[in-house]
């Protein structure tokens, strides 16, 4: 009997299956320092204890996307070790802040399956939850992944496509306990722009760019303990190691600071697509569009829904071709909710 793990293939999944992912991970200021070095993230709430305390929190939490990457990384050996591509996200919610010293673990439920017409791959839909040491759910999200079949003669499963919300209603967003932007320091945050200064339909070119280096991507992917073969093994993908999609998300989010410095906390992930592959040497730029705004019941806190688009060239604000396909330079199309001072 083999003691090694070759990962799950498409035929190994069944709807309703629960996957308990190894290995729990205690996060610390080390994750924050590396996260800020790699991207580099600089939203004030995640950079300064005193700034966070002035906003009603006990300290500066671990960055929302750093927590996402830790939870996501746990799932890779069971969900995407043999993946061709990570296709999309939906119904993501950040439910509790993650603090230095918290121990995170992940579990997933298979909620849908569909074999592709080529008979060689299929799409697996999962709902993943990240839990802390008291078993509180700190975040949850759905994603779907194209996974290889090992036995091409294995019968196709019954197709089950989950019904997923296109947008999380604003009243289902969770504002962290204690958060209050009434005394928000705009000078220290880096920009004066409030929730009320943004208009629905407004588009923002974030101007700056970051060229992805092979070494940085490899370090980042290892930091999140993401073991997907396409990110490491050139014999699996001879044309080059595919950049982890989450790496692109964090780069784009960091670039969005220039114009959205006060969109402090990501609390909802409505939809996301990795439109085209990203490779080392690509220069990532980003632009955003304001899709929706909503008030919350928390003093001074507004919710803003944003489309974040990462590209590897081309003019800003260009998303699709005349045929409706993503333009070849588009890397990421992400729809998310953030909290911002009113």
C-alpha cells in the first residue's frame, strides 16, 4: 500500500463529500511581514495597531487576503493538486478578523460536479470554510476548479450545478465587532477620499505596475503552502510555471491602494475569474470600477462594491472583446465588497 498521496482526481469526488484539510497553521506577525514585503500591502488598518485601535479594534488584524491564502492553501492537496485551472469564486464572506496567534484550519464540501465533453477533465465545485482554534468560522467561499481524470474510462457522474448567488446582499456582510470609523484619521490612511466621494460607475486607473519575478512567486506560493503542481513542476507545465491566481489578486488589491486607500477591509467576494494565465515576467497593472454602495448599521462605516481588474498590458478600462470574451491582456476580474469610512 502506497504511503504517498497523488491527490484527488475528478472521478474521486462525489457531491456531499466532506474534506477535512491538513495541516492547521498558527499565523503570526511573520505572515504579515512577508505579505507586506511580497506585494507590498499598505492599507493602514492592517499595518498599524494604533490605527486599528483608533478604529475600535483590539489590534491590527492579519490582512484579509493573507487569511484567505492560508485557508486556500490548506485545500490544495485535496482539491487542486491535479487541477488544470482554478476557474472562479462566489459567495465569499469574511466573518471574523484573524489575529496574530490564531490557528487556522480548513474544511470543504463538494457541492457540484460536471464532467467536460472531452472526457479528460471535469469541474469540481466546493464550499470551503476557514476556522480558528475555537472552531469559529472566520471566512467562507465557493470556488470551482477544472481537475484531470486519472481513469479516462471512469463513468461521468451525474451533473450537479450549484445555485450560487451572483452578489452577496449588503445586509449579509459582517462588520467586525467594535469597528467604528467615526474617528478615522484620513491623513495617516494616505488619502482623503470618503465613501461619499465615490460614484457608482466611476472607474479608477491605479496607475502603478508590478513585474512578477519567478523567485517572489515561488516564495509566496510556498508561504501559503500551496502545493499545486502547475505552480512548481515544469514537467507538468513545460511552457512555464503558472502564477498562483491568489498572488495576482493580492498584487491587484495592493495596487488599488492608489485611489482606494480607504477601502480598508474586504468583507465579501461576489465573483472572480482568472481570465488568462499569468507567468513570471508579466507586469501587472490594475483598475477598478465602483459597482454599488450601501450603508451599514455601524457608525461611520459604509460598504462599497468594487470590480477589480488586473491586466498585463493594454489600456485601462478595457475588459472584453466585441465577441464578449475577456481581452487577452486581462488576468483577473474580481467583484468584491469592502468597508470604507463614510
